[in-house]
C-alpha cells in the first residue's frame, strides 16, 4: 500500500529501523540540550528536527512512533515531568509529520533539493512553518507544567523555533540526500578537491569556533565559511553541499559545547549562529541545485548541438527581420556558404529570383507566431545552382514569451523531387504512348508530361522530312497567331535542324545566339530551346522541340532523360508501324511502360521490348522462347498459393541482369483473353525503382532521426485524427497524464481525456476554423482520475478531405494553476474557519444588493457576535478559542440554506446574508441560530456553553448600500447585548426605541450604543 505522504509504495518499517530512528533522535536531542542555556528544554541548536523530517521523507509516515518515543525519552530525562514530556514529544512528532507532508505536497518530497524553487519551498514549509507547531506546543507545555514562566514565554519560544528551523534546514537535507542517492562517483581530481575543501572547512571552523584566535567582538568571522560553501555548491552536487554545511554546523556545535563563541550571552550567540547556519544551508543548497540544473541544461544543449552538427539537414537561426544568426554544418554542406560568410546577412541571399516574395511571406507568418511545416520551395546555392528543399520554420520565444526569432530546418529533397518527377514523367509518357495509336494523338499528353517533368514552358512535335515538315501537336501554345496551320511555328527551324542532322540541337539563349536570334521563337520572347530527333529504324522520323522563357544551359542529366524519352517514343513509333501485325497484342502494347514482356499462360516469353531487354542486359531476340524466370535471381522460387485465374495484379520484387546484378522493380501484369474469354497471354510492364528505393531509404533515415527528437521531447507531443483517435504520442505526454508508457495512452481516445466533452467540441470547432490553436489552458483527466492542467497548442495537418490530422503539444501547468487557486482562496476566505472573509462579503453583498434592487426583493443581513468569548480565550487559551470558533462556524453553515452566505468578519463576529426569504422569516432564522449556538460544545475534557447576540438589518428598508446595512446590523447587535445578550434585535426596533430627548438624533443614539464596555 502506498504511503500517502510521499506517494511511493512503502511497507511498514521494521522494528530494527524504528529503534535506530528513536536512538538517533534521542542521542541528537541530548547533544542539542547541552546547548540549552535559556531553558533546560529549549536549545537554539536542535538536530533531531532534521532527523525526524528526513526519516519521514525517506522511510514513510509509519516511522512517526519512533520519533514520538525518541522525543519523549529526551524530554523525560530532562524535565522529569511525564505530562510535560508527552506534550513536547507530541509537538515534536506533529512538527515532523507536518513538515514532511508539506514537503511531499508542495516541494517535490525527497527530491526537494534538486531544484532551487523546491529548496525554497522546503525552507519555508519545513524549515520555517512546521517548527511553529513544535515551538508553540512545546513552550505551552513547559508553561503549563511550571517549567517556564510567562515572562520567558516569548524568548523560549523564539529559541525553540529557531533551533528546530536550523535542525530542519541543516540536518534534513544531509540525511535525505545521503539516503536517497548512490555512492559518490567522484573522479580522482574531485576526490583531491573534496579533501582540500574539507581541510579548509575544518580550518575555518577551528578559527571561528575554536581557541586559535582571541575573541574578536564585532568581527563577522562566521562568514569566512561563505566562499568555501559556495565553492562546494559550484563544484559538487547538493549532497556534498549539504555535507559541507553539516561539517560547519558540527564545528559550531563543538564550539558551543566548549562555550568559545565570541559573544557575551551564550543563548543569543547560539541564536545568531543557528540563523547563520540555516541561511548558509539554504543558500548553499539553492546554489548547488541551480548549478546542477545548469549542468543538466548544458548537457542537454550539448546533445542537441551534437544532433544539429551531425544532421544532414540545414538548421538556420534568424531574427524576425530575416537576419541569419546561426548556421549549422548541414547548412554549409547544403548551400555551400561557410558560417563566417553568412552570419549577420539577410536570409534573402538564398532566395531564387522567381521566388523572392516567399521569404517575406514566411517571415510574416513567423511574426504572427505561426509554425510553417513542410514548405517545399527552391533555394539558391553559393555557386548559383538551385536546390529543392522542404522547409520547417518554428518561432523562437524568450523567457517572457516574446517572439525573438525563428529556427528553420531545410531538408534537401532535390533528388527525391527529381526522382518523383522523372518517374511521373516517364510513367505519363509511357502511358500516353501506350494509350495512343499515333504520334499526333499522343503528342499533347507527351508534351505536357515532358514540360512538367523537365521544367520547360512549351513544346512542339514535328514529323516528316526536313523539306515537308508538319506540326503534329503543341503544349501549351504561347502566342496566338505566331504560326499558321501546317507552317513552321516557333520551333520549326529547330525541328528542321534536328531532323536534318539527326542529332539534338540545344540553344542556351536564342537572343544571344547569332544563328537563332532572328528565328520566330526568339521573336516570341523565348530563350532556352532544345530539339530532339525521334528516330525509327535508325532514321529521323519526328522531332520534339522544347522551349523556355528563361535561358537554359545544356546539362548532361537532361540529355540522358531525353535520350530515354526518345527511345520510348521511338519504340512507340515502331509499335504503331507494326500495329496491323500485332492486333492480338494491341492491349499489351497499349500498356507499355518502362519495359514490356508478353508471356503465355505457362510463363514462356512471346515478346519483350528493347527497354525490358536492355534493363536486364540482354537483347530482345535472345529472350524470345525462354521462361520468364530468366529475369529472376538464381535463388528465386515461384510464389505459392497464387490463384489459377489471375486477371491483373501489381507487385514489387527484384530482377537480375545478365551479369547477376540484382535490382528492384515494380511489375504490373494484365491477362489477355482469347475469343472464348479464357486467358491466352500475360502482359507484364516492368519499371526499375532503384532511385525510388534509395529515396525511400534516405527518407526513412531522416524520419528516424526526427522520431528520436519526437520521443525525447520534454513536452508532450501527439498526433491524432479529428474524431479523437490518438495515432502516436511520446512518453512525456504519457507521464503528464499519469501513464507509465505511451502505449497505454494510445489505447484511449481524446474524448476520454477531456473532463467536459462540450469543451472538446468547442475547441475542435475553433481549431477547424483557424487551422491552429496556441497556448490554450484546459484540464485533462489523468489515469488515477485526478485532473491535470495543461497548456496545449494544436495544428491541423491538411490532407485529402477526411484525412486531416491534428498535431499538438501539451505542457504541464498543474502546479501553477493550483498555486493560483490557493492564492485566490486565501484572499477571500478566513484561514481558521474556511468561511468567506470581509473582502468576499463586501464584493458579494454589493452584487446581491444590485440583484435585489433590480428584482424588487428584500435582503436580510444578520450581524452575529458571541457573548463573553473573551473569557474563553482568557481561561482556556486562544487555541481552545479557535476550536470553538470552528464549531460555531460549522453550526452556522448547517443552520442556513445553501444559497445563504455565512462570513467571518474577524474575531468572534459573523455576518449572515439571507436572500429570497420573507422579512418575517428572518427573525425565525435568527432564533434558530441562537438555539443552535446555545447547545453545549464538547472540546476535549471541556464542555462549553456559549450564547450569541444578533443584529438584523433589512434591504432596502434599513439601508440601500453595503456600509449602511452592515453599520445598522452591527448597531442592532450591540443593542441586543445591552438588553441582556442571547437575543436578536432588529434595527427598526432599535431606531424606534432610540431616545429623542435632549436634541439627540436616532443615529447619534445608535452610535453611542455601539460602544460597549465588555462583550
């Protein structure tokens, strides 16, 4: 069963452990009481408090009996009074339980010394607040037992409190850190440094607390230890820092036992020493925790920097105006610029001329705090060449949340896009050729595919001999009226040159080339041009002309693609010429792609095109008649379980060339049916996908790197569908919601995590409307049923209709929200009774008065004061009086309706606000309250009977504003006290009974009656 204090599953400690805790408490207590100069039971140095709090934090709540036994033994052997010793032991035990509980609840428990803010919380809660419990109970027990006089109460209480605070702040961190951490992993150099530090601390301790120097009054020698403690905090962990503070404290205790402190009054000197040790401990621990956090942050930063340095992607930091501030090695490799050459320059130096407006557009989105993801564009390298990149830009904010810049990640997708476009072009060309019966029919689709795949603006297809050419197709036509039907157009002269020579004609810029500057293409405003002959049986049969508005220098890569394209077109031309002899195989020829093979139903090759043969390093003639397994690797085995009747299927496999080289292919097969409907042949189209596979491998590698960043993100990151299904999330997301692994969380839907389904529906509507929601605060349900406040940002990832996804991040802000709620509650509620306070009443009463005035209703204000409450405090003490007030507050809440308001004004005064009640019933409620309060109250061995006096004022008859109503109700209450107490008096009756003689007005009489001599 888990320990409620710590939230960690712990069993009951063994008797041996309990015994050691009690002995440690007893020994430390007896040692501390050797410094008790003001009172035998109050020491300014009290280590047992730290031992007790540490034992509860480390061993669990069930160790409290050992603390009680140890505390009782210490005090019994000191005072000899059993009852006084029990009271002190109870206070010491309660102090430790409260300190441990507050530490667990608000300061991260046993990990309170890992972060500076938790150290401060521990110091305030366990070091300053919890000792108030022990000091109050302990000194009160001494006073009741006759071991401390009332005149000494404050001095003894101060000594007691400061001694416990010093013990909690010095000893508790030492014990907790050594008990919860493993063995110190110090390097040899650190061991030597630690030894030197220890010797320095001992030397300072001997100097300050020993007899090495004569007493130096007024000289703060205590603070000689400050630099050494700071050294320990900076160079070592919190455990070593707590140890150094404890060593200094031990030297101080040793000095106290020898009474060599440099102040005349021993107790005051030890109080100053205790305060110094407490402040030094907190300061050292805070500094050590901050240094540890800084080391962890630096390590994380180093890891992130290593990832950035090793990333193949370009990672660039820039200001909101676009000035480059950081430049990764990947950026240098991608763009060719060294860091020294680009830092401080605008990022626009990477923009290509025809995309210059993209960078201002992207920066404007970043200035709005938006994240730009997977933005595909082109950028310019240092050598002037272009590169296709996928950009992801994220805004960068400083610690205050202000936008200060942006981080851009650019991934080179040139090869991928080129491969995709090339494959798409080849597939489109092959399909256009396969689905057409003549070059004129396939020409527009052929030109569209080539222009889109190779970035040409327009094209033409010409056929015939040089003397009698004919334009078969154009895409798209650039200028209307430039050419006439059947006459040479923009590319006619280029086509004629290609057909005449039988070789490609490439012109970088028609206007700059003397041979072409007066041609129609140049006059039409065109610059780059390429004419490629399309042969049939080795002779030019047609020409493909491509035109561009921009200059296009020839490139070998482009020539290779055009050669492949020309081969495909030439094959189609041959197929169309032989169409009459290939009628039975017309469908197979129409599906030609990269390579085509026709087999019978037993796998014997009937036909294969040159592309297929060349792909496998063979000639078409040697393949005819062989089994299709000739394309397969030597260890290939037929797939089992294939249905006998197969009409069409697609698959990816591997083929082998003549030299044994294995390469990946994509196969598309169709069955050709005979007159009887039965399959007679199979047409298989083969496409080599080596480039695509490489691109896929590179993409997977990149995705794996970013998957690591996704999984190791400290914030919760997730991706899901619009209907609430979680597709993936990281472990940080699971931890925020109390789950052990993210797999547990993925089994749930988003609707199960929302506290209110209406909130999710509303947020989803806003997300769909805007596409993005940032920094929204909401509550989510944790695994244990509790609620967690998170700061969530969401983005809709657009896809095909119905395929939109939601990507989001969540940051845990539960601690901050709970702190805000506690602050708001404390501002408007009484800390003793939990009732609303005067500030709450003033604000709420004004609202209710306005509502009552608007609806024409009355409002009853009861001002209640306990009779002779001061006597309870004087005879039984303020603690008993506080308990009585809590009982009275409980009875008042029980006697009124839920809509009525009960407020504690302060002291023993209460105000009740009754709404939606008839004026005549208000008196009945007052009598009910008097009867309820008059019932005996049982507090420990005391049975108390108290009464109350109530003043009643009504709105609007007795006042129309808050101040008047409260003043009249208060005056009526005092009138009830004057008339014998334990009664209710209405303001109206008070005003009617007020004497009018002697020139005194009603209000002056009432003001006089509100000044009682005793209550």
